[in-house]
């Protein structure tokens, strides 16, 4: 399955007063409709706008109007069909290689002659499915590298995997079994294609679904770069599916055993959302062991007690 650009609608939104909080609220509300891609841009007058993308079959003008009218601020908007020839061409023209220190390089297939890193990931860029450029994805990759020992021979699940860049990095870091889950079928297909592109089909499985696919007490590491509301909604499921502290767990390669609790890394939300997530996580037996903040975005790392 591939993206058929004629099946997508682009909605351009202009909050009365532009702010990161306003953009975050709009994205969170529209994600439930469901809009599966977002991009900040400028209009013809140079004013900031948020562009949201939804499949034509899912577009409901009345529902969009109802949701926007219920926000605590005014939002003007317009909708138009996506021009087919501009979909990936324009996106790819702005796609630059990503370097996480000297350890990770994320590139597109057409990027040639790049100096190789320890972990090299090839991603076919698809609009807003997670190419690694966003601050949240970069912080997630940095956090993964800082906890590398937790990934060796581990069972890892990447929730809201998109292009599967985090799942691919986990596999390259030595995870024995990695699963990517995304509720959007197009995003899941993008992840599957990138897993094949990186020759990891035997080590990574991609599923279309939500957190209900998680199996109780079976994961060493969970990765969730998703919206705040989804994280809060699914925290109980995350906690239940992580290995508890004190449980002896022999790695697949039998080189070591683990008795520490499983690891949860979450991002995709603003710094102002972190206290709510930390409080909710604590209530489900998850202890905060690390955090990162960048340009207003946050990344939190928890350990299962």
C-alpha cells in the first residue's frame, strides 16, 4: 500500500493568537478526528499557520467546525485537496540528514556520500510520520543512546511508530525483538517499508492498532512519542506491560539477567504537560529517572517499580 495523495485534504489553520500552547491544543483535538499529519508553515503574508492533513474519507467539515468552535480561542481555517505532484516532492526537498552526535545518522535513500555513524538509519520521508527532525524524536533517540544497555537482547515496543525510526534504532542497538504499533494504517505501512529498507524484517514487526495490543508484563522497554492525551489515557496499560522490578529476566543471549524494572520513554508533549504526566505515571508505579527539555518540548524516562 502506498500513499495516494488524491485521497488527502489539507486544512490550513490560523489561531487568533499564535503560540506553542495553541498549536498543541489544536493538534491534540484534531488527532482524534483523525488528522494524522501536521506541519507548521507560513502563509503568503508570512504569518505562521498550522497545516493538518486527513484522508478524504475521514474528512468531516461539520465536525471540524464543531471542534474548533469549542476551543478557548478563535481559529480561522480553510480546506483544500492536496495537489498530488507536490506531496512528497516538496516534503523531500526540505528533508535533511539528521545527526545525533556521532552515533546516529538518519538519512533518505537519495542522500549520498554521508560520513557513516555507529547507527545508520535510512528513512523514506513521508509527511509528518516521524522522520527524526522534530525535537521530541531527537530527544527520544538521545535518551535511547544514554540507556543503551537496557536495549541489548531486550523486547522493545515503539508505540505510535510512524516511520519506525525509533524501532529501527532499537533493533540496531541490539534489541532481540522489536514491535512498532501505529493506529494509522498509512503510517504503519510507512514503518513496514522502512523496516524492509533497513533489512530488519526478521527483527522488527509492524502492527496497525493501539496500546491494547500490548501484552502484560512482556516488555523491557516501551517507547511512546505520542500526544499528551493519548499518553495519559494509556499509562495504565504501559505500566502493566512493563517488567516489574525484582523479576529475574534472562536475556535471549543468556549473557546476563535483569532484575530492574522495565523502562518507559515518552515524548510528544510540551514542558508544561510534564507535571501531569509525571503525577499520573507515579500513580501507576512508574518512577521518573530522567528528563530532557528542548524548545518547549519534553521527554521523560520512567522505570517500573
